[in-house]
C-alpha cells in the first residue's frame, strides 16, 4: 500500500479513480478481497465476494454495474490512467465498495473521508 501512496504523490495517476482502486486493493490486506471471476456470473455477491449467476437478496451488484466493478478489479493502482469511468459510474462504484466494506468489517462505522471521496467524482 505504501507504493500506492508513492504513486499518488508522483501525480502519475487518474485521481478520479485512484480512491476506488485503493479501496479495492486494501481489501486484500484486510482479508476480504473480491474474487474477479466475472466470467462465472453476472451479479457480484458482496457477501461472498464473488460473481454469481443469480441473486436472492439485497447484497448484490446489478449486472450492469458488475461489468464496471469487474473492470475495476482488473487494474492496479499503476494502471489508473487507463480507466475512464463516468462520474455516475464512479459514484455507484464508491457506494458499492463502501457497502462491501460494511458487510465485511463489523463495527466499521462512518467513514469520515466519504465527503472527500465524493468530491473526487
């Protein structure tokens, strides 16, 4: 994660998606990283952390949004300049990533930097 911050400091990143990539990559260190098995399903099951072909509860990302989430999972922090998501997609992804955090980190509470993240969109 230190190299991510160094890359950010170098200003060699797409600032509009850096926070999304950072939050997704941080899940690897926190022990609940999403599996990028998009070819296996069209819905992202946020409880299980993988793509599935059906949904039967509320903790899913829709097929239309899952396409963008799978795309995000393919990239590293160093590839951020290659990502071009609209502001509306970035907002949806941020909301879904934060929901993913809340599902996997009991007692996480309010994320104080949320207003800053929203400004990046």
